C-alpha cells in the first residue's frame, strides 16, 4: 500500500495529470488522460513512460 502523502504528490510523467491509485486486481497507478497504467512493485511506483501499459477499458 502506497503512503497517502506520496499519492498526493505523484503525477503522470507524460502529462503531469492526476493519477488514480488501484489495489485490485493489482496495485497500479492509472492516468485516465493518457490512458496509461503504471505498475507498483514492492511499494515503489514504476513511473517510466516506456514501461507503462495501455489502459484497457475503464
């Protein structure tokens, strides 16, 4: 689980927009503007555009 203070300052590296934090079915950060999903591994957000995957559906 990511720290609430960290979630407040994180932004999408591509558009600098807000991110949605999801924990189910996996822990990820979602940018709805760019339609990208950034994974979280061992409580570390992987905020690399090249490593993000496209958002499928909603």
